[in-house]
C-alpha cells in the first residue's frame, strides 16, 4: 500500500504544466497619438480594449482546460 502511495505521489510530482502562451503575456496600447481628433482616439482605445478583453478570454479558457484536465487526471 505504501509503495503504491509513493508511486502515485511520484507521478503527481512529475506532472508539468504546459508553457504559458506568449500571447497571454502581451500588453496592448491604445496607439493614440498626440493631436489626433478625439473620435479617432476613442476608436483606437476601444479597439485596444477589445483586443485585450479577447486575450483575457483566450487565456482564461486555456487555464480552464488545464484545470479540467487535472481534475480528470489527464495531465
């Protein structure tokens, strides 16, 4: 029984998380330039926010998939 527990613990220790995607580490900037009209600045800012929110969702899904895999013992 102890050897089975030790073997199980050893298998758990060797599990590795997949690499974190570079996309999840990237940051966005609005790209607004000094002197641009406010409507253009708003559009640029809204686009940057949209990209950032989409990235958060992609990275969150990745985490959720990894978490589910560990819960099912797949990793």
